[in-house]
C-alpha cells in the first residue's frame, strides 16, 4: 500500500455543490448523461438470516476535544454471518451500525433526510486482492417522520431513551440497504482514498500510508420515528467514525501488530495528524474540495442498479418502492462454425440459429421435399403406407375366408355325423376365439 496519488478522490464524504438529481448549470441534459453512468450492481451481499438480537446504543455528544458517536451494537447475531463479495475480494460485516448527520445530502432524494445510517465492511483477504478497496461503506439517509419503516428503529430509539439494552424478536438487516435479501437498492457509488498515519508499525515510529474506501449511497431514505432523547441524540454527531468491529482497521496492513496505532488526519498536529501518539483516530474528514463542475462529477460516480432498472432514468428509479421482477433466464446461445463461401450472403449470415445448418441448403431441401409430394409431375410409386394397408387387407380377407370355411365344416359336423353336437362344441369355441382375434386385428391396425 502507499499514500494517495495525485488525481485520487480523497476524504469522506465526497462533497458536491448540488443534488445529483437536479439539472446542472451550463450542461445540456445532465440527467441524461448521468443515466449513462447506470451500470448493474457489481457486488453481492450474503446477509445472515434474520435472528433475535439484544440491541444497545453507545452514544456520546460532540465536544471541542472529541467527536461524538451514535453507535448501535448487539447486531452480531446477524452481522457475524454477513459477508460482501466484490470480484474475488470478500468483506466481513461490522457489528456496529453508525447513525450520523447526513454526510451525503446531495446524493439524497428527500430534502428532509438530515441523518444517515452507515454500515461498514472490511476486506478479509487483502493479500489475495491487493488492488481491491480496503473498506466498503453502505450509507442510507434517514427522515424523522410519523412512522417506522422497520421495527428495528423503535427498538433503537427505546434503547437510547432508556439507556438500556432492548430485545428485537427478528432482526433483518437486508431491508436497511435492499428491497430484500436478494435485491440491493439502487446506489450512487464513488471511491475515495484516505491518508493514514501508522504508529509502531514494522519497527517504524511513524509510517504514512492510506486506505481505499468504496462508498455506496442509497438515495431512497428510511422513515423513522425518533424521540428527542432517543434517536434524536444523533443530532450532534457531525462526522463519521469508521468502526469495523470485530475486525481492526490495522489488519488491512501487512504485518501490523496489536500495538499498531491507526490515525486519520484531524488537522491539529504539525503533520495534520493527531498530536496524541497513543490513541487511534477513526474519525473521517470530508474531501477538501467541493465538486462544482459536471464533467468532474461524472468522472467520480457511478449509479449501481439491479439489472431490471437498466435504461431507466433516476427519476423513474426514485419512484420504485418494490423489488424488480425476477427475469427468467433466456435460452443460452450456441456456437456454430460458419462457411464463409456459402453461409455469408452480402452483409448477412445465412445460418439457421437452431441447428447451425446453412439456410440456403435448408430452404433448398425443403423446396425439393415439397415438390416431390405436391408437384403434379412427381412420380406416384408405391409408398410404405400403401404396402402396410395392402398387407392388412390381404390378411383380413384370408382370415375371413378361413373362418367361413371353418364355419361350413362345423355345420357339416352338426347335421351329417353321429355324436355331432359333442364334436362340434369344441370347434365352435375355437371359431369364436378366431373370430374375435380377427376383429381386434382389424380395429387396432386401422388406428
């Protein structure tokens, strides 16, 4: 790893001069251009199954000397089984959900979304994926309103209000950032580099380095009910503190030890890092510059959406409150060898996609086949069906003649010989059996 390079986006959050969802000045059809930045969501989350949890809120106010936090803990029954996959890199979910002032107001659809919920994921296999982001953040704005979009928020509010743990029967984290456990919500994505100072690292008193953070912001807000002394206490938390517990941020650095101190810049020391050499500083600082040119913006962000949303405008996506319909898999394509001498006519490829046969040969064969059947000049020789019908008729006729002869023989026995009735009875049974067989043969062959 190394320090941030020239041209990197630095700091968290990325700051832009106006809403992503509005038309930018001196730009023709900025929303149409942003729509072209829409790509399929390129990462997946394997959410832990919903489970009961005991939630506790750790909350401190911001002071002159220390940044406050509002951290929801006790989510481990779900987060311990939650991982994120980006390419071949695997990320472990933090057991801490942070509530802060909205760090991405211009990425949000609702003007009243003044708070934000942030969940962190830290890379687990950095050595195998050295170029992958070290941390991935999922962010979603919060609107204080008249109803809760999830029971989780009532429990969080009460846990903070009572300053005591509270139980939730079934915690489903997937609904914080997704429609469900399968579909993540549309997100605005950017990547940033954060300069870092490491103390007591590889025998060095001080070592400058950096981490790379990929940020995903869900524009659609969460609606929650908040008490002034409950969730409302997050009002003073104006900066995000990056917590990846039970992981440790120093773990992304090769050969870091338990004594290694991790520090983001705070601007207070002579090198812009904290003066205190014995304490971690996980408080992030915003980008030093504000993006005001649209050309700069489109080089920094992407819009990640489920595949069903591709081609739709941001305004249309913003109106969607249900997961996209599952797309049925289309029949896979097959590969066929093409003969350029006869399969290419002009600028068209003349191949039957279902068989790979030359369309020219197929059409010719079909034309010849149709001509042999329907053409007035076609020969009228004996067909296989004609032979079968002739043989059937022959057998039935012969059978009928034999049975008629047998019947005459039986009549002769009855009327002209002694003991005629006794001898004729046996032959009558045989005659009946043979007659039934001949009739059945005629019926089944006709079908």
